[in-house]
C-alpha cells in the first residue's frame, strides 16, 4: 500500500477521515491524495459555450484551493507527502477516475453520523463509490484520537467468490498486526449447522498463511444484529464486509439490512469489492 485517497468537502466529518489517513501515512510511509470535487457542469469551464458561468466556476475553484491551504497547515499533516486535487466532475466518477489515475490503494471517507451513513449506503454519491469502487473503502464515522486496528471482524457468507476480498482483509490485518475474527451469522431463516459453517470457513481461508484469527459462529435474529452484537462483545476496532458492485452489498447487505447495520455501527467499516 502506497497511496490513500481522501475525498473532502472540508467538513468536520471529512477532517476525521483526513486525520485517520494522516496517522496511517505517518506510521507506514504512505502518500495522501486529497480530492475535492466541484459538482458543476464541465461546460462551465468552456468560455465558448458558457461564458456567463465561468466566473462562478472559477470562484469555487479558488475557494477550494484556499481551503486546501488551510488544511495543509494542520500539524497532523506535517512531514507527509500530500497532493491536493480540485476538479469539476461528477463526484462519484471523479473519485473512481482519480483512484485509477493515481493508483490509489485505499479510500478513506468521513461520514455524517447515523444519518450520513444511511445516505452513504442507501443513495448518495458516496454509496455509489462503495458500490463501484475496486479499491477498498474505509468509512470513518467518529473522531479518533488514535486510530489502530487490533480486533478486526470480517463478516462473510464464506463462499468462494469472496476469497479475493479476504486476501485484501489479510493484507490490512498484517499492516496493523491485527487479529481477524472470521464471523458467520446464523439466523432462523437461514440456519446452517456449526459443523457445516466451520468446514465452509476452513475451505474459504485455505491457502492463506495468516494465522492470527478466530472462527466464530454467532446466532442472532438477523445478520446485521449478529454482526453488531458480536462486534460489541469483542470491542472490535473495525468491521469488514464485501460488495457485489451494482448488485449492492454482498449477502448481508441487501435492502434494509445495509441500512440497519451501517446506521447502527459506531465503528469504522471497510468494504472490499468482489
């Protein structure tokens, strides 16, 4: 991992994400790309087609650069390689294109509490980033005085199409020297015996050399409640889940499940694209 992308609107929530990214960058010698998207039609920059709108577009561009100047003066960014980017683009498309252009390894995004998380996973631009991004997305909900991952819950149905996401989770765990808690949630409507679940999990992790893990079969009313309750019991620092692109959040995260889980998760959540 070399580069972290932090989309920012210069809000307090975005600053929470920048601070987490800065701590990761200092600890592991990463670079940070700060991105501010001005969601204005690109035609506004073309004096041949929209000369009347050019002053407004340039005003917002200058304002964004001034805000970046203030951010870059922060002590927590000292001695970190930081690149600032302001662009006129669709927000989601701009983030995804920046990831490809800059070879981004991790996106760190802030969230506006429960309401913001609902927007994040239900219908906002950020939700589209999570859904379509090939790059892992770390969602930061709260302010962290010190960001460290020691207890990492990886919740899955442990089918073969998720194996690549687990490889990404292992790389992250190695970075923090964290323990991975492999979690399968049993529900009344989708019950699987403990023996069958464990066989599925062992098959799933075969070939990985990371031995700092636990296997957990947890029974609850719903999958999202099981993830939240288990994470609370072990005081997890991070919850990891997988996404299926345009199909939405994989297995656990369809319909109201995604809304319920992420709205109530007071912990960072990281998503991996299948």
